[in-house]
């Protein structure tokens, strides 16, 4: 419910925190530090401070009144190491700022719900921590690894399922609306705007935490089934016991378990890149 006594004030405590001077300053610093290309409005990161000086009251008012609208993301292609290309969606600098405001207030709510074996895009966690966990598994005698990718993960996220998972933890409707609006912002490709009915743009500030929210049920099911795994965003490593005659079979079994969970719960599928099955020895490196 929107407050009627003073419509210029935030409707909820979380929205009040989102629009606090402390959160606004932290988001501005983060966006400036991250840099990046301009979105469809061509505003550069270096122009954000001047824009906010003149428009912050209007931005806050639109968020409070639930009228803030995210602009379409700019579709760009970047080359991958394997010779293929990856599609990125670049939000405007202002939209990145607003998304950062949201990320900073919802992160403390969702962090406790995430798996201990999820390492990507989380505070106080890094790729180095994932490597250390891999080393722990090796020391425990797990000698076979299957390296799996979630095929086109960011392009296939189901919005209804994602928002259902968001609703399990987030009760604030104002923040929920901002999240949903960012998902439905659309995409601008060669001058033509298209709808975004699925997916979350790889390049959006809010996409990493949304991907972790989306994949947490997968992580928990893997834990429940006793599969030794490490997930870093949409990359997954599964490890199996060192019995040489069964090692690769067990790794394939882990892949099948993972694949079945994803088929049952999501609209994404696993792929096995070249060299997916790895036998660990003294020369194996996860760096």
C-alpha cells in the first residue's frame, strides 16, 4: 500500500533504506568504480554525478510513486575465448545506479539463503575461495571432476519462477516492482526495441544476485543428494570418489543428477565442454 499521509516519503522501511543518503552515496561510488560503456541514452559514467545533482529528487519521487521505468538495455556482442560470441545487455548508467541501490539493500536479505558451495558474485567470496574448496575435495580423496556449463543461462531465466523465488524472501512490494521492471525493460538491437519475456541481461548490475537466487534451489537439491560440487555463477564443478575403475562413470552420474534437477526445475540445460571430464593428479591446476 502506498502511504496517503505523505506521498513524498518512502512507503516501507526497506524503500527508505534504499533511498537513504548512505545507500545513494555507496551506489554512486560503485557505479563510478565499475565504469563501463554508455547505454541507449549515451550518458557516460563520468556524467552521472552532474545528472544526479539536477535530478535526484525526481528519481526518488518516481521510485516512491512506483513510476520509475528502466530503459531498454543495449544489445552488444563480445568475443569469447572459444571463438564464439557472448551477447551482453548494457543498461543505461542511471539504470545501473538504480539497480545498484536495489542490490545493496536486498543482498543482506538473500545472502543467508544461498548455498555454502556457491561462490560467484557474492560479498566476501571469490574465485580463490572456490579453488580452496576444490583443494579440500582433492585432499578428501575426490579425484574425478566433471566441468559443466549452463547453456545460455542468462538468456533463459524464467521471470515468473524467478519472481516466485524472490517473493519467498522479499516482502517489500516497492523493491519487488523495481526488480520486475528491470527484467521487463526490453532490449535495443540495431535501433529496434524488443520485449524481454525471459532472461536477465548479462551485463546488468542486478543480474548476478538474481542468478544466485534463481539457482539456489538447484544448489540445495545437489546438497540434499550428497553431490560434491562447486558453483561459480553458471559454471559448475562436480567431484567424485577416487576409485579409478568407476571414477569417470561416477562423474557422468553426477552430470546426470545435475541435468535431471535442472530439467525438472528450470528451463536451462547443461552442456559438457571439451575436456569436461578431468582426472586430478599432481599437475592439475584450478587456478
